[in-house]
C-alpha cells in the first residue's frame, strides 16, 4: 500500500494527528522507501498531499534526522516553492539535518538566505537555527557568524529574545564583543518588559 494512503488528507482528516503518527511509524521502521515516496510528492499538484508529505518529513527529521539527510538537495530546491507551507517545511527539515550535512548546507547558503528574507516567521526561525548550527562548526564559524549577527540586528522584536537566547551556545571570545554590542543596541527598543528581561539575562550571562 502506498504511504500516501496513510496521510491525513487520504483519511479525510483535517488535523495533523495521522501525519504525526505516520512519521513516528516510519521513523521506527526506518522505512526509507516510504520516505523517498513522500519526498517525491512534496511538489504534488494536490496541495493537501504536498502539505501532508512535508509535514511527515519534517516530523521524521525531528525524530531521526539521519533518515532524511540524504534528501538535502531536494529540500534546498523546495525553498523556491510558491507554496509557503512547502517552503517553511523544507527549511524546517534543513534545520534538523544541518549538523549531518553541513558542507551541503553551507554551499546552499545563498538560496537559504534568499528564502529566509522572503519567507515567513517560521522560515526565519529555522534559518537562524541553521546559522547557529553552522557556527558550532569551527571551519564555518567565522564566516557564518556575521550572517547571524545581521539577523539579530534586523529581526522582528518578537523573535529577537529567542534568537539571542539560542545563539548563546556559539558565543566565544572572538565573537562575544560583537554579539553583546548587537543585543545591547536593540535592548532600548524593546517595549515589552518580559522580552527585555530575557535579553538582559543573556547580557548578564555573558558579561
């Protein structure tokens, strides 16, 4: 039986439960044949099928990223997809597999950056995750940190505290001064007190 028959839309469901359960099942079985079929149908003309497929794929990536890492090129190509859900779904999957295929992700940064600039908040969130992961890798850290720093400078206020908190793991003596300068420069513009306190906590931790 085709794995497509197990997707939420095929079962007449509008919720994501069947897709999440399918992802768990395929991850447990390490069913690469079915995973390949799902990847092939992320660009399906039927938007419901395409959306369900990308959902299952990035849920699998969350459970066991190794099972989808071989499809990084397909995910990168999907960043140019007209369907916003497919675009951010592909970025989500890429964020989960960056540590497994960093060379491929690094080479694709121009496309990833373009998608992040044009994409939704979710797309940007996972773009930041990709940058942080690459910054953890010595040979990429110096070149990628400026991209992360730029994102911190221009990202929406709602996202800024989370990005600053997540980025702490890659801060070292070489980039700490630049990082602190950036987050301090934005602190004065944060209106919501709870968000300001989160950023102040990051500053205190690094000072």
